[in-house]
């Protein structure tokens, strides 16, 4: 089996991490990108600790949009310091989340996002993006987040902010757990982003994501688990872990009419192109 990369996983909460990493290795997952959002900025350094103790693990650091109200000068300074570490290869997951009613308001989320784009740009490191729309949100959340009843406001706002604050840097990024439509995919690809597909690609209702995954350019696709969340079929309902990225990769291979080996080679090469220090 060819080597796979899990381009986005959360390792913080595994009490059996050595076993989780051993199963990933046995499943040919040769690289893992551990996302450093912690339970909030206080613990966003944890992923980097894993990267320093496990050679196959690399880390990100960032303040999730759900914690945008915690993007204080002190926490942004902490982020800057983490990002200066060579094993911290990206800033994220950052972005906009217009789904949960309890999330910070739109101006707070956007300000935290812009501040972190500036930190990533100054460090010359790519970003990994979380974007969740209000399409399936409650009426109260829709009321809070949607301008003019636009269920795609999160994507529209995100792409406007990237155009202004990120595209001029010429740096790439990842649309983590890509769950948008064809237009959002095309706009992301046009600004140099990679589309990373998670376990929800395998769900029967994900026909739009599947259509995007089928036709996306081969040199811009990645696979991830977003573990411990979004367990792919046939293990849906159980806890997810990095070893299961192979199931999503196999599903993607079938969608694209190719082999698992081919998808493994391609997505691993793409990850190394995006992050040359991980090769
Ligand atoms: Zn995540």
C-alpha cells in the first residue's frame, strides 16, 4: 500500500494516542497534520507538542472561528510564537462558522480571521480554512448570520476576505473538509487553494461534494479524517481516527475511476508540494 497523508486531524483528546498512531502507521498513513486549535487558544500549543514527539506528525496552530472572541492580543502573540516553529507548518483551522447560534457575531469572527491571516502571511505559511454556512442552521442562527437571506453568506464573506487579505501574498491554502458547491470549489481553486475531502464525502446525502471531488484537478486534492469527527462509511457512528483516511481515499478513488494507490500517490505528492518540509 502506498503512503497516505491525513491532512487534518485533532489528536488532543485520544487517551490511547500511541495505539491510534500505531494503527495509522499500519494503515500506511505516513504523515499526519495535527490541528492546533486546542479547546481554545489556551491549549492551541498541544498539536505542536505532538509534532515534536512524533516524527510523522506536523502541526498547525490557530484560533477556531467558534473561539474568535478569544483572539486577544495576548493569544495572537502566542499564535505568532507557535507559528515561528518549523514543525508548525500552517495557520488554522481559521475561517468563518455561521452555523451555531452561540458562535461569536460576524464582525468578531471576521476580525479574528483577518488578524490570523496577517500572522500567517508574515510567517509565509499556508492556512487551513474552516467554512461552515448557515444553510442547515436553525431559523435563529439564519437570522443572526445571513445577510439578505443568503445561506451562502459564510462562503461569500470568506472569499471576499481572502481576496483582500490573502491572495496578494501569493501563498496557498487548504479548504479543510470541503463541503461547498461547484461554484465555491471553482473560486477556491482559482485563488490557489487545495480541496481536502473528509469522511462526509462518503455519506449518501453528499452528492454535491461528491460531484466536486470527482471533477477537481488531480493536483489540488487532499484527503483527511477531521478525526475524531466525521467517521467515513462503513464505520460511521464510531469514533474516527487517522487510520480511517484510507476509507475516504478509497471512496475518492472509486468516484474518480482510479485506484487507491493512485489517489494515495497523488494526494501525498500534493501535500508535499504544499508543505515541502514534510517530504
Ligand atoms: Zn478540524
